[in-house]
C-alpha cells in the first residue's frame, strides 16, 4: 500500500513486513499506528462450480457500513467481532472468526438482494417468498422428477398461481425452468469436472444420455463434448428460454 512516505515511482512491496500473531497474518509498512487498516479474508466453497446461487452473484459486491439500518449495524458488529477475535489470538479464535466470516458472507449477500438483486434472474426468484421455495427445491435436487403438483405444494400455492408467478419472474413455466436449470448445471459440470457425460446426465435428471445430448445441443447450440473442450465455466445463463 502506498502512503505519504512512499517514493514516487516506487515499485512494491513498499517495505511491507509480515508477522504471525496467532491465526492472523499481520502485514504493515509502518512502525507507528497505521492510518488505515484492512481486514482481509477468504471463503472457500466445496464444489463451487456446481453452485448456481454462487454463479448468479456478481464478481464484486460493495456494501457500505456507514448507512443507517439494522442490517449495516449487524455487519459492523460482525466485522468488529472478527477483528477482536483475531487480534486477541485466544484459544479458539480462528474457529470463531471462521464461523463469523460465514455469517458475514450470508448477511452481505442478503444485503445485496435487498438492495438490488431482486429484479431478475435466479436471485430474484430465490428472494420471492413462494417461488423461492420451489426454486430452492429444484436447485437442491435437480435430478428429481418434479411435478407441478409437488412444486406447488413446496411453494404453498395453487398450480395456476405458481405458473403465473414463474411466468412473471422467469417468463416460463416451472417445469420449463427446471429443464433450463438442469442444463445450466450440466454445462457447469462439463466445464469444471472430468465426470463422464453419462454421469452428468444422470446427476441432472436425464435417464438417457442421448436425450441429454439432444436437449443440451438445442439449448446451447453446441454438443456437450465441445463445451468440455472449451474448459472454464461461463457466466450463469438462466435466460428464460427453455429447451424443448
């Protein structure tokens, strides 16, 4: 980090020194009290490639804790608690800070949804009180042969009401959305894993590999093997168009 004493044109590491204090790695370029402190962390997700909720999030979520409101005050409280635990370096501090960081992430995502994530797409559907229940059921078990009656029951809505709500948010029926959800999940598995195509087809609810190949090609315009050759997962593509 550059500061008032950093020479113009200087290249890093700007005299940054590192020392361990229990579970925290402290890096500084001053012997005095710093003007600015940053608390950094990283969350790792198992099987993140298959998590469509994570894929629907933007690359960066910026949340200001200076705003008024219960949500931001809780964020400030969690961040202060994390810093205190790590700085104190008492027994169990790392475990406590890790759990607090998980809670902080969930609250940041919730703040994002409240602020600007409810307009469209998967996040908007999950945020909806009734549609979200049906979508969560499909995301959690995409291979299940969901019927409209079962999804309506999960959403605590009539069949007609659920279809109407889905068409309003996703421009398609619940069953058509399930088809697209399955194919999008398969696309990400193809890009990020070495699982055989037949295994991926089974995991997302296709009993026939040939039926999966046909549906995948209709939806994305390429064959499953070509997607695998392209490698890295592309952005989430639940566009409101269902494969037929």
